[in-house]
């Protein structure tokens, strides 16, 4: 037997998660939510699927319509609110973001665990909805580290950075409320944080 056969990929040895509930991941902008989620998807391509949100913000370089977000105008977003098309929606900085009912239905029918990357007003609304979900909050090791990451990503102008850091303070305060999240992970070392996320998602019922 070759060495490759003796040491299969790590993901091949993991049985699918016993807990199939949607996984809601929140945390301040720049903390590494997207990075952790992408790693979960890459490590377990058959197991998870992203709840693709609607947003009025412009796509960043490399982002694609229908993959990262559905990019819509403010009028289109408001039209979807008017027809009760959202499970939850919120304003973040100057833009609107929302999880459509159609997205949740479409992703759920794939039989995969649906992952939502949303901010705190959305978390509150999902908590009040009929959706039975698991809630994970990602924290930075320090506020300074958060700012460094947000700047280092190179996607935001100064105005957006300031707004996102102000919003981050609120997100961090909210996360201190007991009972809001099932798990809080400090994303200091990425490998350690990822392992904590994976262990939680795959833990037996
Ligand atoms: P979010 O989705 O929460 O806004 P991102 O996943 O885009 O955050 O991460 C923001 C930046 O921080 C990215 O440049 C990413 O590569 C970096 N990053 C993520 N996790 C870590 C970590 N543990 N240590 C250092 N940098 C990180
Ligand atoms: P970004 O502009 O960095 O992609 O996202 C900004 C914030 O909006 C992040 O905190 C992200 O989690 C949140 N967000 C993305 N999609 C949704 C959504 O559908 N609903 C809510 N409430 N927040 C969202």
C-alpha cells in the first residue's frame, strides 16, 4: 500500500455533522469570519453551503454575483422587504444586507448544512424566527489586531474602516450578553480557531 493510501485526507475520515441545524457565524468586520467559513467549505466541500445574502453594497474585486452575494439596488432590496421576502435584514454602515427566504429554502434542499455570515441585528432576528440554528461568534484577540486585519485586507476606504470599527464595538458588546451565542471563538491563531470551529460543528449530539 502506498503512503497516500495510508494517510487519507483529514476530511475523508470525518462523518457528516450529526447536528444539521443552520450555522450562524457573526463577529466584527475583519475578524476572519469569511476566512474561517471558506476553510470549512474547502475542507468539506460536500457538507456545507453558504446562505448567499442580498446586499446593496458594491462587489469587491474577485467577488461574484450569486456566489458571494446577490448585489441589488436599494429599490430592489426594498421591493423584497415589501413582499416579505427576507428571513432577516439589517443596515450595516450605509448598506442593506439580508437573508432571503428563497435562499434559505434553496440551500436547505441541497441537504447540506447551511452557513450564514451575518451581523448582530440579523442574529437577533434569526433568534426570534422559527429557524432553529446554532450561533457562533468570532472574536479578535484585540481591537488593535482587528483594525490591522481590516486595513490589511485592503478592501475598505478610510470612511468604511471607521464605520466598521465603530460597529465592531457594538458587536463585541452584544456578544458579551449571556446566552446569545452557543460558542465564542477567539481568532488569534487561524489554525487553532479553525479547529475549534470544526470540533464544535462536528461534535456528537
Ligand atoms: P471578515 O469576513 O470577518 O470580515 P476576513 O475573513 O475577510 O474577515 O478576514 C479579514 C483579514 O484578516 C483577511 O485579510 C484575512 O486574511 C485576515 N485574517 C483572518 N484570520 C486571521 C488570523 N487568525 N490572523 C491574522 N490574519 C487573519
Ligand atoms: P461585508 O460588507 O464585509 O461583506 O459584510 C458586512 C457585514 O454584514 C458583516 O458583518 C456580515 O456578516 C454582514 N452580513 C452579510 N450578509 C448579511 C445578511 O444577509 N444579513 C445580515 N444581517 N448581515 C449580513
